[in-house]
C-alpha cells in the first residue's frame, strides 16, 4: 500500500466496481472539497454498516438489522410469514435478488449462492454456498414446506455451468420428488429478432405459447 | 431536390438506414475517389437489383430470382418441399426472417408482414399485409397443410400492439381450431437478472421449466 | 465477387467508409423497399457524378463542373479572382478543405495533397501529389503571387511525418524566401486541461498570448 | 437523509462525480462484501484525509502535509525554490494543476481559482478566489518576483467568461506592466481538420508558425 493517504484512497476506490484510476482520484478530490462534517457523517455510516447490516443466516442476503423484526438473525424476507415458503429461488447475488423482489412478480423465498462458476474452475464447489444450500433445503423439507427450487442465474456460460453444478448437487432431492426449475428463456423486453442469437431464437421457439 | 448532383446524392444517402448528413457526404467523396469502372459496376448491380431480386408472392420476402428453381414467382423457401408447411411464422421484415433462418432452429414457412403498428396509428390495418396474410392462410388451410401460425415480432409496444391486431384478424380461424402462438418470452442470451425489467422477470418466472 | 446481386451490393456497400456487413445488408433491403423510380434516379445521379464532378487540375479538389464558370478545368475556388493568391493551404483531402472553407476564416487558395504518410511507408513520395504541388508552386511563383504555403494536416504521427516530407520537398523554395507555416497548436474548442496530453499543454504554453 | 444506513450510503455515493443510483448501490454491496478489516482501513484513511492533506494557503491546491518540507502551510510546489516564481499560472482545479505538472512542461508557480463562472451567474465574483488571488499577486509583486500571469482554463463558454472576469480583476496590475497571457489555442493532439469547428480553425490559422 502506498504510504501517501491520497494514493492509498485512490487504491481503495479503484477496487470499487467499475472505477478506474482517474475516477478514483476524482473521488478523493471530491472528498477533499467536502467539508469535515460530510466526511464525519460518511465515516460514521461506514463504521455502522457492518453492525447495522448483517447477512441473513438463512438466505445469506444482507439486510438492515432493525431490532424490531429481528428474530434469530434472519432477514425481513425470511421472517415474513406471508411469503410463500413452498418456493425457494437461488440467485447469484444481492443485486439480482433486489431486482427480482422489486419486480413484484415473485412472493417466494430466496437463497443467495454467492457467485457463478467459470467452466475451467478447478474447485468449483468451494466458491459457492453449497453446504449452506443443502442445510436450508434439508431444514425446509423437514418442515414440509418446500416444493420447488427455482434457479435464477444470468444467461451466460458461467450461469449455465453453475446450473449444471446445482442440478448435480440437488439430485438426491430431485430424485425424491423435489421440483427443480430454471427461469424460462426466450425473447426479453426490447429484443429485436434481427439481432438475436440462435440460442435465444431456439428457446423462444420452444417456449412459444 | 437540390440541382447539384453531389447534394442530391447526399440527400439520397441520408435516407439510408442510420446515415447522417456528414457520413452521406463522405459516401459521395468515397464514390468520387473510386474509379469510373467501380461506379459502372455499382450502377449495373443497382439497375439489375429489381429484376434479379423479386418479392415472393407467397411470403413476400425478397429473393434472388434464379431461373432454375423459379416456379410461379415463389421464393426458394416457399418452393422447398422439404420445409414443414404445417407451420407459418409471421415476421416483421426480411432481416428478421434471415436471422431466424440462419439460426437453423426453424424449418417451417414464413410470412413477411411488412411492419409493426404504433399504438396511436389511426389506420393500422392499411400498413400491414393483412389481406395477403388472409389469402395465404386460406390457401394453406384449403391444402389442409396448416396447423399453427407463430407470431415472431420484436418485444416492444409496437410489437405487442401488432400481436393484438393479428389475434383479432386471425380470430375466425383460431375459433375453428387453427393454433396461434407467440414466441416465448424470458431471459435471452446475455441477460443479467440485476438489470432485467419486471416484465422479463415475470415472463421468465412463468415460463420456468 | 459473389455472383448473387444482393451479396455483390453488400460487398460494394461494405467498402463505404464506416459500414460493416450488417449495415451494408440493411442498405440493400432499403433499396429493395424503395420503388423502381427511386433506384432509377439514384442510378442517374451516380452515372452523372463523374461527368458533373471533376477534379480541379490546379488544386485537385472535386468540384461541380458547372459550365458557366468553367475555364480550363479549374474549380470555382481556383477561378475566383477575389481569393487571396498569396496564400496556398495544403490539406489532406476534400473533406478537410470543405471544413476550412465553411469556417469562413480563410480566403486563400488550396491544394489537396491526397493522403498522409505513415512513418514506416517505404515509398512515401509516390502516395502524395508532390510533382503536382511542385508544378503549382512553380507556376504561382512565376506569376509572383505566392508568398506563403500553410500546411493544414491532422495532428497525429502520420500528419507530423507528412509535414516533415513537405518541409524537405519545399526546401528549395523556402531557402529562396518562400514562407512555409504549419497550423498553430494549442487548446482546441472543448479541451479540458485535466484530460490534455503533454504535447497539447506544451504547445498551448508556447503559443500563449 | 434516509434513516436506513444502506440508503444513506447510496445517497453519499451518488454525490461522487459521475455516479448514478445503481452504481452507488453496487458500491455499498461491494463494501458489504469487503471484510470488516478493509472497512476499518478505509475509515482510518478517510478520517486522516483532512489532517494529512491540507490546502496550501498560497496556491490553494491540496497537498500531503508531510512535516519535513512544511513551512507556514505552503505546499511542496510553493516551497520549492527551484521553481520559476516569475510565472503564476491560474488553473480551475487541482486535477488541471496535476495534469499540467505531470506534463513536465511548466516550471512556474500555480494558483487554483476554485471554479469557472457560467455566463448568467448573478454573483460571479463570490464563486472564485479573487481576493486570495489579489493577495497572492500583491505579495509576489512586492517581492519583485512576478512577471507574468498565465490563465489556463478549459476552452468553453464558462472558461471564456472566467477569462474576462480575470482580465477585469487584474487590470490594475496589467496597466502597470504585469503581463497577462492565456494558453494558446489551435489544433490539439488528435484533431482532424474535417471535424474541427470554425473557432479552432480560426485560432490555428492565426497561430500558425
């Protein structure tokens, strides 16, 4: 790490998603122009972040640990008895979960897998929360609530490879009747046929209705 | 029209898809730098275009009228007896048809509708080849070959509005048992959940499998 | 060349500046959708282009050979006695000349060099109109009109290399007193210091006033 | 301010230059995925920033207040006796100063003005460090070192308007012989004549050499 504070902060900001060295430096100038009071509030929020926001021990999403609905370290979604516990949707990351939740089209429960696996990854299983997923499914099945696991991952080679790994991992349960589905494929909003790839056309054709 | 030839050609090129005034002018400079022989070959091909390429009177796509397989002004696809005539896919334009054909995933026949209809269009039916579509379907049904019409349009408000118009237009036949389907919707290649709209998530969820 | 007319026109349009294969094909579809009358007018203008537009034998720009001001194959600019013949500006191509002419800031004469020379070019002199430039300068000096040659080329390695070649070529005259200048360098419209390279800052500093 | 820490941090990141709401939220997820140790180091650097980096009371740039060369709150550049104190360059902001310094083409001193003034600004003088600039120039002139003030601002309407304000402000001194210059204008690196505006061509022509 550089021993100069400005350079050190530039290094930290460069690790932020989508930020290059030039913009990282502009961030530091921005902070220098902010008053000391702004920095103090920023620091206070940053320090409180890991206390205020914890990871749900059931679905592994990050959530604001408001003490009111807190019950045994599970998040507001997992604690919400009005949600449909017969469905468990596996997503890659918090941002995906958030987009699906905000779409208002899914009322079941979630599980954040923590990543996607490239095809050449040597030790794929260590990169995902597979033991935690197994534990969640075991618990849910023992409660007799779970009927279907829905895999909701990005449509790319890593996503497809991860779907294969999940299918293998969940095979002991699917053999016993647990339903395992994958989000449907076809034309998405804004798609123009002229610019569509063969896979998308094939899926759209198979899923026509 | 301007009386200067350069300006007139700039005007013509500006009507080409995606071309602004600056690039239109560069096209003219490009032609000036080409030798007279190049221009002559260009002109010869342009003059021959409307003779060599005609519109199929069955599917309305443009095709190279090679005399060998020519039979009553129908294109190579419509004349190809190995294609599945039980399926008729309605597309907006030639480029869409070409993309679907090249995907290698569809072996049925096509019909080029000729456009999409904006929601506020006053006289929507005049903009589409609806009488021609009716004629084609009538003929196909009389030949007892047609089983299903597949609507393959872009996923946007114009596409959706055009689907509604097609459903009304084809209602007399669908009531009598003709199957009418629309390309399936869901996640397309490259989709990331984080950036997906609610409609796409909803469709992907409904079409999960 | 492909023997199919559509593919042949796609090939021709792909050679247009900035056009890829996909857009080239859309151009052909565009032409197919245009009526025969449009194509006929397009063809007529293309055929007339090389007759109507000729290259000035003095400055080598392309110009509309309107018979009214035509005098010995020189263009309207070169024939315009109100322009300042003491100045000769060397530009790379017609589009540069046009931009400078339309800026309204230069009233002298022009010479279109026909290209820029990459540094590793083996036979650089053959790619430029150097004999023609020599002839023009000789003629102008014998008429005792020419005082200054202004080099107006793009600011990049090819431009700089071409400037060096021009300086060597014109040395016999500059030694005898012909003034040879290069367009000034510094900050151009829209420049932000934060994103400027060292050369631009150096030039702007040297040319401060 | 939202009472939720995540939303509060999103708000803070949205004020960072060039950051929209979506990327701001990704920043927070990034921080959540970083361990507590990373956050602690980030917080430590942020807290130390305003102590470690102070504003030079002479040129108003931010600098790392390393105690070694510290002398009366002036920065390393202002304290550097090898720099040419006969020149004072006025820049808008730290990032501009940094770009000019790193170009290695200027060895004089700097003054950070703190902004540019839009043409319709009602109270333009309050937005710039004009009293501080006056004080610096007075001091420098009394030390008999200052010969020339160089204005180095972006080439846009705000920059040009600010140059006018500076010329009025410094008039008492320029009348007495202080030289006031503006960075030269013309073609900058990468400029192509074809795409140049009239102002740039005019400046390049006037500054030809």
